[in-house]
């Protein structure tokens, strides 16, 4: 190999390493909450996440009607159509315990509730 080839290969390796490292670090900073919805429950129905990190909520609706994941105290809501998946990202949440519920008429009353704890 010529000196130019060696230098070009080394430069490319440095660029690729830098790009790969940046993407991994950003992804690991976000906390993901996953839950499946059915009539009339979340599975799981309790979540514990660290404070100070942005979150992504991923809902998988296994039911036959629309559902949502709502935390009134934070004005946070993710809606998912029947048989579909939905996701939404939010800024970091302050430490505390938050009630999660579905706002579709009658779902909360039927037991579609959960608890999110941020520590």
C-alpha cells in the first residue's frame, strides 16, 4: 500500500468511529417505556424510570378500539388506533409518582390505569 492509501484508510476509520460513537451515545440517553394496550388494561401497568433523561413512549394496541397513555399532571398523551402502534418522545420528567390512564370514555373506570415512578 502506498502512503496515500494508508493515510486515506486511517482517516476513513477515524471518521467512521466518530460517527458510530455519536449515534450510540445519543440513543442511550433516552429512556423507552413500552406497553401493550387491550380492553381495558396496560401490560405492564407500572413503570420506573430515571429522572433527568428524555423519554420515548411506545404503545402497541392489541385491542379492538382506540386507547391512549395519558398523564394529566404532565399534560402528556399518546393515542394509538386499534391494532396499531404509536410512539412519542418527551422531555425529561421531574421525579415523582404519576398516574397513567386511558381517557377514552369508560376505560379508566374499567381499570385501565397504571403508575409511572420517576426516580
